[in-house]
C-alpha cells in the first residue's frame, strides 16, 4: 500500500540557469532548421562557460547541399537566445561571447536505420525506454511540487523582463517541499529560492522582500503558513551567475524537464533532438497517453512506459501502471493504447504534429503541464484522446 501522508520535494531552474541556456540554444537551432526543412534530422548539443558557447552534433537535411548556408546563421541564433534570456554580464554577454559551431552532417549509419524506404517503415532513432506520467493532484494533471516550482520561476522571469523587478537577474533555482495528507497536496513545509541579483550589497533579506509576494501569488491559498521554512539565497550574495559562474550543458536537467522525480525517467534528454528521436517524441506520447487516461477518469495516477529499438518502427513493449488508483486492470489500458494511437515514430509525429518549430519554448519551465498552444506547441498536453481510450477498453 502506498503512503498517504508524507513530504515530497522537487526543484526547478530558470531559463538563465547555465544548463537551460544550453537547452534553449539547442532547441532554437532545431526550430530554425525545422522552419527551413520539416524533415530535418537534428541532434544538437551546446556547452557554455565564461564568455564562450560551443555547439556540436549532427544535422541531416533533405538537401544536404544547403547545410553550409544554414550553418552560417547558427551564431546569430545563439546570440538571440542569450539576449532574450537577459545576459549582459561582462563575462557572459550576448554581443561579445565567442560562439563556436561544430555541427556537421548526420552519420549515414544512423540515417539508414531511421529513414524509411521500400517496404520498411521509418525506424526509431535510437533504442531506449520512455516514461509518461499524470496525476489528478493539480489542474494540469502534474505533480504539485514540480508544477509550482516551475510557476514560481516563470513568474519571477516575467517581472524581471517587464522591468517590474529590475534588480533580479536571469539565473535562479526554486525548490518546494510539499506536504501530502491522504495522498493529496495540502501545504508547503519549506521553500528554497536562490536567484541571481544585481548588487552585492543586497542581503538575503532584501531578496526575500522582492520575491516573497510573487511566490505567495503563485502558490495555492493556505499552503504557506507560519510553520513554512523559507530559505532565500541561503548562501548570501549571488551576483555572478549563469555560464560565468558555472558551466552549462544541454540535457543535464532531465528531471526538471519532466516530473520532478515523482515518476520514473528513461534517461534520455529532450532538447536539441528532432522528433524522429524517440527520446523526445515517445516521451511526449507517453505523457499524452497517461494524461488522457487520468483525464478520462480511469485512474487518479497513471504511468506509461514505451520501449524502442533503433531502426525498428513499432514499440517493443507498452506498460501501464495505475498505482492502485483505477478500477481497471492495467492490461486493459495496454491493449487499448495501440487501438487509439500509432506509436511508430512517424505515427507519433503525425498524431501530435511534431514536425514544426515548436521546441524552443519547451526548453525552460518543463516540457509537461503546459497549456496547448494554438500553433501546435505542447500538443501532447491535449486531452482529446480520452473518449477514444474509454471506447477502446
């Protein structure tokens, strides 16, 4: 029997965190290439440190002769990302940091297993396992600790960028310890918020005075009490931040990107990967399926696992876990899923319309728990499969 009363903690990091700067650049490059070629194959990694950004990986285009043309634009894409995030520090500035582009042509040996032809359907871009999760403890069907950790940082980014709080800077982390009673979130036992700021004369108390109203605005009423512990900039001064203070790398915040540790993770990062890579697209599909199971009222919580082999189109296995919260046998869910969604890489991309430039916006504040956009962004957050799942049982 699962525990009903406990404290669970998740963290988020802001768009200015060094790793998230790298995720943003990688996904912006992916978007730029998909804008030019909807069938582009991209595996883009970014590294950032003091006054330097290095970009590497593989690119495959329908017309590979155009690769050099597109590569010339890469430094400008990276600088635009850094500028939008807000970095204008002496040792990390969008206008002066050195950009090195080492992207090159995709391996033919990888391409042969992924690109369909003849009687062979398009295969998965790699082997691996992918997980999706949903829970009815929040309106977004996400775990509360990670959902509200994201919300705090998004709100602080808004007031930083619109000029309301000019003393805040881009690099930040949040962490919430949420108290559960009878399996439902009811309050916050501790709040940790570390944010870069403008002046080394500002104390932790000064920073708390700035951020506390926005944190209280974001959290549900009654969740913060006199017993809640606050740890705002607990080490004191945090003026040197971003890649100047710590190196960043694409794909190092995979738990932040997903469920904050409340659900399993297959280990594959998302950012910089085109949707033929099942690390990304199948994880989105698994979230979509799990969310629709919960939205359909079949369970209060649902985990879906998918597995793939490189070059093989169909998933090797489908696993469902309702965590004892549903009246159905999970096997019924497993049998229903292939009836309502084609889980080949091509099928996922078609169903969720993933061959479009919708990825830079996912690079910070979570790939899940976001409202679907009118242009198809976050399509995996729709709940339009719930009726079909019910009928397929």
